[in-house]
C-alpha cells in the first residue's frame, strides 16, 4: 500500500469525523459560560449607532 493510498484512506474514514467534531466544538464554544460577555456584546453591537454619519 502506497503512502498516497494510506493518506487517502485516513482522509476518507477519519477526516469526516474530525471535521464534524471540530464543527461541534466550535458551535458549542458559543454556549460556554466564560464567553457570555463577548456573546452579549456581539449580539447588541448591530444596534449601536454609527458615528460616521
């Protein structure tokens, strides 16, 4: 088995699982208690007045 075939097998079988796990981690990061202040600030930042006129 060549190196290409080995890497291809790993990418096909475990790559999708790793990408899905990373997606879940990044989505779950939003709900951590220590990120609450940043989330609240981002949530309300769209309503801040623009000083540029």
